[in-house]
């Protein structure tokens, strides 16, 4: 007597509790029902056979006659419907097996010259649903689940942890995301960049790009605070170097002009990230919101507090990143809005306000899909471009300061 896995797989597995109960019954009362076979293969009684083998219990067998394996499968499935208290999911899975059996029968009829009429096909589907005691819609949903759902979800469906509707909705949601991403790829306006870093006025360079070609903007614009840090004890520290366009008026005007251009140059569905400090948050919000929808601000936890009012204030160890959208570009993963990445030590910085590569990668991974074009109009150290290069993303960085551009070039390619 043998076990054919193809036959065994047609039997919905017992839960641990059900198997234990059957085992206790067999131990106390013996194996009362015969184990049924066909051509030496078990077709009913797999669990009883396993228990009998384990505990050396006596059992009887009976051989059944069927013309072929398809007839065996049909009998096994119908037998399960009649004997087991099955969930709708299990009944639907069996119904799909029965549909497969009927399909093979139909093919055999066609080969023999007796084609199956469309009306008969419809009645077959109705018959399957009626035998399984589940509706056609339920069977259709389970068919999709069997094709698309991972094994862990199927296991939860078998135990009742997840409902058919919940699993089906999740699959449809993922399909919708895939269709959306495919649509974005088809509609994307491609642009060719011969050199992905440029030295010059970002407003002029952005204007040379095709409208709608930018998918993600990740940038650290001037904050309008005339930034110079005297925290380092070293006179030649990079943080003591000033920034261009960092006066309050000129910085805010530049941000407004940049956003106005980016409104045209970004795709219909795009993500934009603007670094800013608490001190200018309201100003940045006022300017950027004229052109894009501001969503949940991201908080960068730098790991240690900065200088400032040492006697009468809390030590600030965070920086804000304004996350904005145009249209409805989907995120790759929905993560929390707190990112903890240690700030760079001044000895490792090539720019006064340089951001860690790992921080920028964390942001890009949330928004960038294959083929996306990333732009940083205020490149500074070139960290955004270096992060994009390491992740194999297409990007463009622009820097006005000629000296800083050369430093960034060395940093990106170093």
C-alpha cells in the first residue's frame, strides 16, 4: 500500500487538535473504518494510516475500482464534501480541484469528437459551486488567492486567521499598485543626461529639462539663516565656510522660483523632499505649499544635540524634511516618519550642511521605482547624487558654487 502525494494533497489537512482527537479515538476504539485504496494507492484514510503505522494498530483495507486517476480524484473530492466540516476556503480549494478534473474530462471529450458546449461550461461552474456549497464569486476569489497569495496567507486561511475577503482585497490592492507603477512607467517622459552633475544656476539648468520628466526631488536648499558654525575647534573646519544665497530674502525667493519651475518639470505623480530647520519651517511651508501638497513631515534624529542657547533652551538634535507630493505617486513601503542616522563628524564633511549617505538612501528607497529620475537642484556636497549612484538610480545634481562643485565631484567619484 502506497501514498501518492497528488492524492494526499486533495485531502484538507486536519488541525493539530483534530488530528489529536482522531488519534485518541483510534487508540481507545481501534480503527473502525476501512482504509480505501485504488491500484495500491490510499484514496481515503491517510490520517488513520499514519496513526496505525505510528502505534502499530490493526486496520482493514478495501480496494475501489475506477477507470482512471481523474475518476479517483472526482470521487475523493466529493467524498470530502460529504464527510468533513470544511471552511468556505477549503471547500472552494476542493471545488477548484474538481474544476480541473472536469476540464480534463472536457478535453478528452473534444479529442474524441464530442465538443463541450458553452452552455455546458456554464452549468459545470454552477454545478461545482452547488456541490461545494459556495457561491461562484467565492470560488472566483479563492482562485485568485491560489494563484497570487503567498503560502503563509494560505495557511492562515486554512486556520481561519484570515478571511477570504481580506486576502482577496489585499491581492487586488497589490495588483492595483502594480498596474499603477506600470502605467507610470509607460507615461514617463524620458530624459537623457550625459553628465549627472552640473555646475551652474539651477533655475537655468532646470529649465533645460523636459516638462514632466522628474520623478523625485531630494534637496537641501539654503535656509536663509546665513549659516556658519563655529562649533569646531579647528579654524579650517568645513562648517565655518559660508553658503551662497543663504540670506533670508534671497534664500526664500530662490526657493519660490525653484518650486515654480519644479511644478512644471516634475511628473504628474512625483515625490519631493526638502530639508529645512525648525526656525524656517513655517516659511518653507508657506512657499512650498503654493506648488505642492505637503504631507507628513519627516524628522531626522541626528543622534546628538547641536549647539545654540546652552543655558536657556533644549538641545536640538533633529532636522525636518518636508515630504511633498504632486499627484499620487505610491510609496514602495510605508515606514515611520522618524529616521535615526548619526550626523557626520566635521572631519568627514566636505560641505557645511552635508547629510549622511545612509539617511538619503533611506528616503530614496521609499519613493524611487525602476527608471525614476531624481533631481537635486542644490547639490552641495553631492551626497544625494552619490547615494543615487550607489543605488543605481538615474539622477542629476546642480551646484552654483564652482569651488564646491569641484569638491562634490571628487566626493561623488571618490
